[in-house]
């Protein structure tokens, strides 16, 4: 017999309630206390940098999303639970007789004894989870609310691009939450109806009460109706299709012929079927027959298989693949246009360039006037490779163990004494991880060693004196130091030279506490030989009261912050100290370049950080995997993620002393940036506020250059048929100077405008070479200007794909490097290293390709590093080659160029000191033979060797070959004979060059 549910509800004792309340409060404190501390620390930091509006905008956006998602999920779930409770059968077995046939009777009794707990508790938990999940997508909401038109329509539907990148993601995000809400509500209602007896599984067929059937039918119909809306939006999603890329066919993105003619109509058909299916579910509210909804659901599933999958697959196999080049031509054309627009490749200047390459019969003549007209480039050839000089700078200028220079030094241009030239730059930063011994004490790490000191620079086109095999002080950069006691060549101010914010002070525990009590110890270390310093700038968050100190002591888990006596009313704590970290927190919607660089601007050291506005997708545009596109031999690990849109829209600066962050707009046409400026007004300053002195140090960033370089290898092709068949595709060459098979990095240099006939002015630019696809020959030379007047101007010198007669095409870096290293002139120049008595390693610097004199000039520095604990690379010589002509080698750039240009007079203005000087070192060799010894026979640079010298060189090479063969065969007699022959040949060599006799050092090696 059925009974009514009991009405008496057991009551909790006062003690139990108290314990539950205390436990809940303790749980909230444990879970939320640390989070509240972190929120306050962020709030204080945003107040320090003056961008608290960013913090509050993000916070309130997240709070709003949390509330909306929580109300939607929790409210809808609670509503459906209440409905299920209200329409439950009145008489169901709850205990005693009949309970054995009802397995949920016990649980029903528990629920019905406290219905409010379950009706409120379960939705509250679900609401909390949903709110926490939804608040993470604040960027999607802000982009939707501040959407800015692109002024460009898609080629299929004619909608503005803003619909696809700002509005469609929001609609899909909202739709996904509605799907989840309905699905969770359906499952909860199903369980509730079963629990309350509306659904009975007893008997042969079971039974569903009419109210339960109606309730579940409405939920199912709503879910299917949402699916119809999803089919509507799926049509737009086809413009992001990667069908061809996934199939490994024609590698382009966007709606293909199959998508447009099969998948898109299929979406409309499925939409109609889904609406009919939803109507069938709604009909179950008044009809007791569930067969109609079941048939409609089966029809929807069958249609999705036949219409949504089978039909496109058949069309692809039968019609598209046999005629792909015709079928996909229109889609490829749209893909090319969209990719160029999305990545800023719409105004690339492609210029035909036909170098006067040599024929197989001999070298092409070099007109002297063409050489003279290339003075802007020849006067600024960079022979210092910043990627090779870290140890050189460290050993010569680091001063202490806790100072450090970036692993890869930077290149920038300055005007010093009226002469504009490029410099290798390195900020002398504090590196907390390099502290040793007692320096690692908390006081030393956070209160004493707080900042770096100054910037070290060296002209990129010279060294102090030419190097030779015996000398150990030649081939060094001409260092200049700018610090707090010496303004140096750039006019650095005392405070502007102190580096409290830099690349080495990242991490959660690399904070500094500055501005302590006057006269208290310890004081901040300000560099060797300088008095202790006390910070007086505005950087950092005040620690003047005990509440602040308590918060930060809790945040860092460090009691010393609370009890240290030198922390006083003027003390400040600096954190989030790396330039990239500060910019990303101020503008979290930016993707920042991995390589910020220092610049002296108006007497202050500023970190310049390039910021990119990106979108994950853009209709019909190529998806670029940043990891592959941005990796090279110097940065094997590229940036993570993929993008379909990328612009270098902002430049940010971080003051190394005060930590002040400024973000400037440099692309006023970027709709993505304008959208974010609407979301965060006042964060990005207009371009008009950029001072000329700051703009003079902007450089086109590497990361977007490498992305554009990768895309240009394919998207310089305009004809869809050629694109489909990969005709005239290019590829990025491998770096021939590194062992890893990685892409060659781009190079910054100061040179003339690469376009033929351009004004003879110097231009700071970033450059790279490109090869023919699967071929070693050079196909193009890419450069982008960093000059304020022409910033971002991209030039492609396109070399001829076919040559006439017996001409040899321009060589790529791998070909050039192979011929350089096997040439007699380079081997003869490096030979003295074998007799120097000290084992050394030969390191090859960056191989520069320069368009000059109507051809291509290749220049590569050679460094040597002696095998000692304190060794460092020193520039030993320079290799130069013009087109496919003679290879010149000398310890000076002037000598190498004279040999490469076959005696053609160089421009009179080519008077760069050191390696770039027209003055040869007294012990310097003629191009093609570096003895490293005494005076050489007189003669014009590049003249042929004397018969005696040539015979000696031949004898040395023969002896070395015999020595190598004997060592491989473990023929000790042969080794002795070969060493004796080598000693004799070396003596003849020194006699022929006029050098004083010396006892050769057997076993000396030159590696590389």
C-alpha cells in the first residue's frame, strides 16, 4: 500500500550547526584568503603603474560573466528541479510495502525530508562551477561589446570581417553555454523524475507520467532547436575551413569548392530538419505517442550522416579531386587576398633584380661607378655578430659575477659625433640567479643587489685593432660604457643608467625592496668602486605601513619583510620587473615580442617592447603556426600557438629606472587595436605622442618579420593555378654558420635602400634571403625599413628564375658558405692558427647578403676562441665575395673587399676605423694570405702569391694531408715524417713572408 512521505524533518543540534558554520568559514578562508591577497597585490601594482582602470575593467567583466553564467546555469537547473518536484506523483512507495520494488525509495525519503537543501544546494554548486569557468573568457565578451568594423567584406556572404572575428565567437560562446545549461537541466530533470516516481522502470515497459514526459520533451526540443541555430552559424564557420590542409592537398585555408557546394547546402538542410525535429519533440507535450519524436530524431541523425558527411565526401572524390586546379581556383584566390590582408602583406614592393652574375668562363666585370654608388652600404657593413659576442662582452665588461648581459646582444643605430652608425648593445643587468655564497642571503638578494648599472656598446663595423695568430688583444669590439658616472656616447643620465627593471629579474621571488631608512644598513650596491645608492624614484609599491608589509609578507611567504629594521616609511617593493611582464599585465590582450631591446632615449634607458594584435582566425586567411614560423638557429623554440591575423600595432616602453610603462599606437588603421582601445580607453597613447627621439629607435620586430617571411615564400604568387601547383614557391634557407639544421635568422643592419635607383641614404632595416623551393639557389632578398619616414616598407628583390647562356644563378647561403670555407684564400688565412701554439676554435659569424653595385655582396666575419677558461671570441678576419667572383679574405674588411671587387677602387668615403679602415695594420697580410707574422711582401691588395710562398703553402697542405692519413692509420713513423715535413714547410713559409723563424708547435689545432 502506498503511503504519503513523512512530514517530520530531523533537526540538527546547535553544536552541529556551529561546527558546520565554523568549518565552512575556515574552508572559505583557506581557499579564498590566498586569492584575496593576490588580488590586492595586483591591485596595488596596477595603481603603481597608473593603469588601475585595466584591473577594474577586467575584474568587473569577469564578475559580470560569473554572475550571468551562475544565474543561467544555477537558475535554469533550480527551475527544472522545482518543476520536477511540483509535478511529482502524489502517491509513491516510500517505505514498507512496495519499497522492495522501488530501489530509490530510500534516497527519495532523504530528498523529500529536506527538499530545499537539494533545490538550492545542487544548483548553487553547479552555478559556482559554471561561473568560474565562464569568467575566463572575458576577452571574447569585450571584443563583442567594442566591435569595430574592418571595412572589408568576406567574399561569400558579404558580411564585414568584424562579424566573424568579434561577433561570431561571442554567439558561439553563448550558444555553447546554452547547450550545457539545457543538457545539465535535462539530465537533472531525468534523475529527479525517476527519483520522485515520474519515471518508473518496474514492469515490462516501465512508465512515464504525462507531466514528466511533457517536461523532458520541452527540454529535448529546446536542445534540438539550439542545434538548428548551431547549423545556421556553422555556415559561417566554413570560411575557416582547413579541409585542404588536413587532407595534405593544396595547402590553403578557407571554404573549398566542396564546402561551398556541398557542406554549406547541407547545413541549411540539417537546419530545417532540426527545426522539424524540435517541433516533433514539442508535440509530445500534448500527444502521448513518443514515436514521432523518436522518428524525427532518427531522421536528424541519418541526415547528418548522409547529407552532412557522405554527400561532401562523394563530391570531393568524384568532382573536385579529378579537376582540383579548376575547382579550387576561386577559393585559392580568396585565400591569397585574405592572407595578405590579415598579415599586412598588401603593399609589398616586388622589384626585379638581376645581379651581374659570373658565367662559367670567368667573372663578370664590376663597373667602378656601381661600386662608388653603393657607398651607403659599403660604409656601414656590419662585421660584429651580436649572437657571437656575449662572452666577449661578459669577460671584458661584466665586472662582477652578478651582472649579466643578454645571451644575444642587440643592434640599434645612434648618431655619435655627427656620424650615424649601428651599434652592438648590451645592458649590464643584475642577475639574482648568479649570486653565489653569502650573496644569496635574503638581505643581499632583495635589499642590496637590486639593480644593474649602465649599457655597454660597440660600433658594429669595427674592432680595436686587427687580430693575428699570436696576438690576444686584437679583434675586440671598441667598447664604450655609459653608466651613472659616465654619460658615454649616448648621453645617459645618472638615474637613467640604473636598471631596476630588466630581462633577468623575472619570477615570483625576484622582488627588490628599495628606499630604506636613511643611514640604516644595508645599502644598495651601485657598482664596483661606487658609493652605496638609495633609490629615490617613483617605482614600486609603498611599504610604509604595517598593513602593507603584512600583506606582502603573506604574499611572498617571507617574515623578513615584516621584521627587517631597514624597511622604513619610504621603502618600496618592486615586483613584476621584466619589461615583457609589465607590458603584458597592462595590456593582456597583446602578444609581445620575445626580444625587448634597450635604447637610450633623452638620457634614460628605455626597454622597447613590440606588441602584436592577433586573432586566432580570419576568414579565408592562412593559419600560421608560430612555433615553426618564428624558430631559427638562434631561437630554436618559437612562439607558442597559431594565429590567423597579426599586426605590429603598438610599441611599448618600460623605463629601466622607474618602471613606467607607456604604450603607443603605431598602426592607426588596425581595427583590432581600435576595438581594444574602446575596451580600455586611455591605455594606448596616440601616435602623435611619440617623441622623435623615441621613434628614431623603433625597429621592425623580428617575430612578425619571420611570420611574414614564411608567408611570402608562398603568398608572393598571385596566380591561383601557380599557387596550386607550387610553382615559383620559395623557402627560408638554413643557417650555414650553425650546426643545427635550423632557419637562418634575420639580420638588422644599416645599409642603403636595396631598391635599384633609390636615394643614396642609409636605412636601418631587417633583412633575409629566400631560396627557390627545394633548391639551393637564391630567389629573393627581403628587407623591411625601420626608418621613421618609411617604417614597415617591405621590399622584395626578386631574382631571375632562369638565366641565359652559361650564367650561374645567384648562390644561396649554403652554397656560398661551402665555397668560402674551401677556398684557398680562406685556408691560407686560417693556416697561421695551426702554428700559433694555442689550440683554438674557429666560429663563423653571420653571413650577410647585401645588394650592392648591381649585384650581391657576401660578407662573413670569422671569430676565434682560444681554449682557456676565460676565453672569448675575437674577430680574426673577414671573408667577402661579390656575386660568384673571387673570394677575398683579410683581417680587415677593406682588404677583403678589395680582393672581392678585383682591385676596383672603393669609395673614397670608406674610412671606417679598425677592420673597416683603409689603414692596414703593419703586420696585416694581403688578401688571401694571413700569416700572423711579420711584414709581408709589398703589393696591391689581392695580388698573386710569390712562387716561393705558393710552394710553401702547397707543401704545408701536402704535409697536413699526410699527417691526417697517418693519424687515421695509427702509423707512428708516418706521423713523425709528416710532422717533420710540416715543420720544414712552415719554416719555408715564414721565410717567404719575411717573418722571423720560430719553432713550430707540433700538434697545434684550429677547429671550427
